[in-house]
C-alpha cells in the first residue's frame, strides 16, 4: 500500500452522506472547519486509501472495500489496533486518531491516521539511488523488521492479537480455503503446495508479532534521512512465526523484476544490495533466531503459496467487480507463475532433506 501518492483523478467519493466525514473530523477537533478535500491514493490491492485535506491539516483514511467480503478479510479494526499499540515502541508507525465502525459515515468501517511526509519506493532495485544509499535502505529495512519481531506482544497489549503456536497449520488452512473459494482457473502448483506444505512443517514453533506484508513499498522513509518513519498496511498482522514473516520479506530475492517486484538475477554487488544470505545473517544476529537457514526453502515455498493465494483472491475480485487497484487484473494473473516458483522451492527443500537424511 502506497499511502502517500495521489492516484489519477483528484476528487473521490468515499460513500455515505456527503459531509458526514468532515463533520465527524470537525467534531473531534481534527480540522478547523467542516470542509474537506478527498484524494484517492494510488497503490494497494486491498483496503481503499484516501488523503484528507482541510486547511493545513492532512490525514490518511483507510476503509474496507464496498461489497460482499470474506468475514476475516480487510480487517481495518485490526490495523487500527496494532498501529495504536505500537506507538512509542522501536517500530515506527503513524499516529492514529480515530476508528469509525459506523458504515453511515463512509459506507464501510474505517480509521484515520497521520499523513506521513516521506519517501516510498516501489522498485526494490532502487534505480534512482547510489550503491551506498541502497545499502542504507536495506540495512534500515532489516533493522525495522528485527525490531518488530522483538516486540513483546503482552507488553504491547497484543497478547490476544492471535493464537500462540501452530501458525503454519492455521495459515496453510486459511489460504487453502481462499484458494478454493476464490478459484477462477485451475493452478496445479497451488493445489500441490496446499497438499505438500502441511506435511513438512518445521518443528520450531515460535510466536511473535508479525506484519504479514512487510516489504519496501509498505515503508515510509524520512524525506532526507535513511530511516523509516512509518510502517504501513497492517491488515495481515497477527501473532505468528517470525521466520514466516521474514521469509515473505525476502521474496524479492527470489522473484525477477520481469515477473513482479523482485531483484532476482540482478547484479546485487554492483547495486550495493546485500545478497539474501548476508541479509538473513544480519537479521539472525539482531534477533538471535536459530534454525532459519535449515528450513529456508520451506519458508520461501510457504510464502510463495500464500502470495499466490492472495493474487488469486485479487483475480476473484476482478471477476466479481470489486477490485481496488488499477493493476488488479495483471496482479491476479501472476498467481500461477508465483505458485510454480513456490513448488520449485518445495522440491528443492525435499532434495536437500533427502541429502541430509
């Protein structure tokens, strides 16, 4: 989700009675008069995002999409809760100001947060930066996700934000259900992964707070400094296994730029971007994690399965007519190639285990 870049076409209708939102913000003291400009913001395949402007005040609003939705999807109330809980921690997040569950205001539940003035990069190869600057960006990403996985959920009042243990079992079952319910075409590799993954879950069963979609374009960097000032798009956050979260973050090293937002096949040394092994070791040093390398191909295969399931869900929304992003059809069509890449990692994991065993 790129929550800072206006989409083409300025005015946007959030739904609900005209002026209801501006009156609410005025009553809460967030704007000086009940007048509001609304701009749809580009990026994001899930929860529609808008910039709200009134005089010198600027905010960002995230809402559930219109139309019928799976019961557990698009949980903006969970986004609001986790962002609020992380205020004051080592994890940089925007300030949040209100949650609105009344659908009469903008048509669906929503929350309002701080508008961050900073930089968001969509391309993980960072073509406009120098090699030294790329190294700084990647070091800061690594620092922030390590800080996230070091948060004590109970101390942050998030002890009940998800279940403890059994993360892979639940996630595989969840995304398999989505695959079945959102199927538009048959993807054999996706079905093969759904059968293979539950039988190969690694024994390590830790639980931390996880973001669920931690990647470069969900981070806002300071306008002039190489530090993150806000982690965005917490819709998939829960309590879960930190290596599942970190491996998802590392998918860029396995996906080529020609397929989707990746850096596989690029000359990383020339670019100043660490290779995956070095990036993983830096994270392990910061968190004290163990056994990650032994099961790394499993974690990658799991995340490619999950990503393919998400993309198939996007394809389903295109068919149903309630897709959010302009590039939804192209993104949904990637479910097959991503699943096939995941199945190759599953086979590589099996080969490695056979050699060890």
